[in-house]
């Protein structure tokens, strides 16, 4: 399935349904595919992307289209990240924000334990989230400067 065929396929799916959650998934696929279409890839890289799209069997009839296409979208984003180091905007903010929450909780319980428990956990979570978001913004900016952002 070529990138153009995939774009047309998701546009047609978008017109067929009225379910907003499905439409969002199709729009995400369209966004990624349109960004890939304007990027400069070698013929081998384009062929690899098209082969990956073909492996998802997107045109088959499925009972739960939302679940099926959501899984395919997740796999495709992971493939682009692993193979070409391409990420979507906000990828690192989400990733490091989650790490910040985890470590902030740990920090609040261990190091701020002499305060009231709920206060120490809250402060740890807030500090972890802020620090994680700052690091994530830095990494997103770095990815944009390196041309790895879709």
C-alpha cells in the first residue's frame, strides 16, 4: 500500500463513520502519512514504510474498527520511532512527564517523609511533573532541531 493509497483509504474511512473517536484515529493516521509524504526518504526507506503499512492489513473487514486501527496506529508510530527515530510533537513531554510523576512520588515518600504524608506525596508529584515536563520540552525542541519531529 503506497502512502497515497493509505491517505485516500483513511479519508474514505473518515467519511464513512460518524463516531468521533474513530475519526480522531483516522485523522492521526492522515497527519502522519501526510508528513511522511513531504519528507525526503530514499526509495528503500519509502518501500520499507509501505511494506510496514501493508503488513497491518488495513483493508480487511474487522468487527471493532476503532480498536484495530488504534493498535495499527500504535505499532506504526513505534515502527517510525524505532526505524527512523521520528516522533510526534509532545512525545517526550508525555514520556518524561510520566517518569517525573513516578520519581516524584518516590522522592516525596522517601525524602519528604518528615512532613505530613499527603503533603510530601503531593509536593513530590508536583516537583517530578515539573522537572519531567521541562526535560521533555527540551528533548522535543532537540528533536525538532534535528528534523526528527513529524
